């Protein structure tokens, strides 16, 4: 999990940030990105792709990362996602996460191939959250942050079950959408939501809409 960090250090880089996102696929809520520069590598918690960890493992790792790293977070909401599409919104969230760091990195390790405005050295790593500890840490911060946001939304819209599925397209979520229709935090350009509100899309170029089961990155 440190080979990319080691490679960057051999090239002379010292402030290495990992960056990842959570929430590209859900039907509701924001996409969240996090950037992490680890300062103390003596972790007791597991650093890995957040999707491979349990909720309790993520929470433990989250608290330890905050103690042993500097962190930046970027959040782009559902309205902007509908305006510019999820791919561009993910890049914007990542850019915000990088500019939100209290110190500037000289190398950025990025999960996947989302284009960033970051003008300095960067390395794109497919499935980087399983190959780089820095990206894994960013994955955990992004996931826990987004899950907490969706838990807050669950209090406002309890009928949708956001606390359980975090906005992803589960059967229970689909049934709630069919029964109650979309709520204000649903992404109206994602297919299962769009199909319920076609009359509300006047003026929108439907050919440019992103379907729910899209694949953005290789």
C-alpha cells in the first residue's frame, strides 16, 4: 500500500496527497471528495478501500486519520451534479478537496482518471484506493463524511431510508421513489429519478443526461 508513495519520494516529492471520492453512483445527495497528506504512518486502524471495510472499521480509521494527517474535503451537491453531470461534479469536488488542504502537496495520487485542474505533479492510479495508503485514507474520509450527510438527510426525509442505503439504488429506495416521488435531494438527471419526473425536464437536453448505470472510469 506504500509503493506509490515510495516511488514519489524517490523522485524527490515530500508532501504527497491521496485523493478519492464517495457518491458517484447514488440517486440522491452530494458527491464528496477528500484529500489526505499522512504525517504519521503508525496506524492501528486498517487503511484500505472504504467499500471493503465495515462501518465500525471506517469510523475507527476516520478518527485516526484526522489525528495523523492533514485533510481537505470537497462537497458538490445534487443540483450542481444535475447541471454539469456527475463526471465533472466529481472533478470539481476533488479540486475543492485539494484547495481545502491546509498545506499544498507537491504530488497528488488520484484514484481513477478524473481530470483535475490541479496544475502540479499528479499520478492517476486505477483502483488506487486498494493500492495506495494515502488514497485509501482519502476514500475513508470521503465515505464517512458522505454517510454522515445522508444520515442527516434521513431525519428530513425519513420515508426514503437514506440512513440505510445512503441514496444508492436499492430495491427499498426504488420502492420509496415510486411511492413518494423524488425529494429535493434526488438527482433528477439519473435515470430512475428522471423516469418519474419527465414532465419537469422541459428545456433539458436529455441526450446529455447521465444514466444511473453509467460507467465513467475504466
